[in-house]
C-alpha cells in the first residue's frame, strides 16, 4: 500500500488545471453501453475509479481505444452478458461503487443485469433504493441473493411512467434516466437531481438521439426511442478538485491561479469559500486566489455562528465539506460544519485534533470548528486516508503543518485525484510517494 510523505510549510505558486470530473465520468462511461455505435469521450481523468470502470467495460466486451491523453473511443457492439456471471466480474464491480450505473443501460438495451452490492468509500450507508425503485417502476424485476450479496435484474419490456424520487440522488437519477431513454412511452422523473454532471449526461444522451426535456431542472421528461447512436462528448472540469485547490491555497497562504474551471458550473462553491473570508476572484474562466496571511469567517446577519451545510444541487456538494472543515481551522472565528448526507464522513477530525486543530465533533453529522487564525500551528503527523475526500483534507493539513507528515492508504486519494503529488510538486509542494 502506497503512502505520501509531505514536507509542510511550503508555499504554492503558479497555475494548475483541474482534471475532468470524476462523478461525471462514471456516469458517462456507463452510458456507452446504451449504443452499439462508436462514442468518443474527452477530458477523462486518469484516476483509479475511472480506470477500473474502463477496465470493467473492456472486460464486458466494449471496444476501448485510447486516442490521446484523456480521450478514448468506446464501442459497445458485442457485449458478453455471460461475463456478468463470472467471479471476475463480481470482484471488479463489487470494488467500484460507480459500477451500479451499468444496471440502467444493461436492462434498457439487453433486458437483464447482474450487480453485486457495490463498494467504495467507507462513509456510512449509501442506499440503492432510489436506483432500484425507479427502474422497477419502469417494469424491471429485482431479486437479491443475500448469500452472494448480488442483485439480479430482468425486464421483458420497459415502459415509461411517472415517478417521484424519494431523494434527489445523482447516481440514482442517472441510472433511471439511462433506463428510461430506451423505454416505451414517456417517463417523467420528479425530484430528479439536477447537478451539472446530470445535465451533461442528458446533453450526451440527447446528442445520441434521446429525447430528454427539462434538463437542468428537477423535473425531467423522457420520450423513449428505439435506439441510440454515437457522439462526441467532453467532460467538465472537476468542481471538487477546484474546491480542493482553493482550500490548499488558503491553508498554505499561497497565490494560485486555477485554470479553465467552467466557472458558471461551480454554483455556490466560490461564495461558500468567501463566507470563510477567502478571496476568490474570477478572471474570465479562471479562479485567482491571492496570498492571504489570514481570513475571517463571516457570521449570519443576526450575529449567529456561521453554518456550512451540504444540500442537493444547487446547494453545496457534500464532497467538499471535508475541505471546508480543515481550512476553517486556520480561519479567525467559528463555524458549524453540518454533513447531512453521510454519517461517517467527519470521523477523520480526530487526526486534525491530534495535529493541533480546535474541533468539537458534536455527532456523526456535525462538527464545530474554532478557527485559531495565525495562532494555529499544525503539527506533523502520521495518519491514514479513510476515503477520497477526507484524504485530500488530510493532505491539505499536512501541507500546512510544521514538519514532515505521512499519509498511508493513499489509494483512496488516487481514486479521485489524478497524479496529485506530481501536479502539486510542479507548483511548489514537496510530496513524495513511497
């Protein structure tokens, strides 16, 4: 298992460009199963989760060709459904949570799918009810084998219907959407997720010949079509990586320019950082972070303590709360971090407390950070990354700490961040992969 050794206290300077969006890539790659024609996708991030999904698709029979860095073509003309019965498929898909999104395309095009209970981050329960209930309403039958921990899904014919999702699940919406585009009749999905990455999936599917309206809203209408064709698609920059770089610049007091961020797709992320007192300047489609010695957390208009909480889009993405938590430790003032969606994502704060941060873990969902401003002197530490987002938060803390820190289990970071050590070293960090 690889580790990072990080020399803290170094300033960053220069420009960095975010990778393609991990969460969009996982949806888009599953969508190639909907067509037998060639599909070209650009700006694919070179990260563990995405590479594992590409490997899974290739093993299923998808023809995959790498055209250039980040650009691939996919042709799902000859899919081997028998492969779904193999132990190799079980192991590959069980280790990758994003693999659940192959269910919608497989059932829509081939009438059946198998999927083990998926893995991924250890951040608490992440139920699949929304996925399965939505696809069931379209006419699929689900069976769960508790011994094998495997779902079996079959459908003789999918038929469009009206459905109200019990939660605005991003992957659930994507899965149901991909099943509905080939269903007979009209499907209406209310309380659909409307994140930019779901919008991107809708745009891609429409380019392929689907008929989806209401894109960008929480009410999607899908008129089923007989088949889908090929297309060219470009993945958006990763908003989570953009936010991570803002946090790194603030925590290390560095001047940094983040290039080509697709600013209009960042939603309230820039303003959320400004609420912590961080200067975030838009320059065309770039973000400029000037070097700041300190920053002060705002309070609400009535003087009460600031709360940073996650919410479905256009609210703040839960994937950035770990970053907000760590950078708040260096701010002046106090803030309540409220992680509503996952009950185990804040448990990494004990590592930050050991390093010298003033944080009170109220319960599995809430932590109060007492920002010490310039009085904060983080100590170097040896720690382990529990998940992707906590991993990047610990890396940010280590970059700001005094001395040399070690982070183990960095495969978790590699799942979501492309060659992060090399890219940060190019702008002044000193991160050694061991």
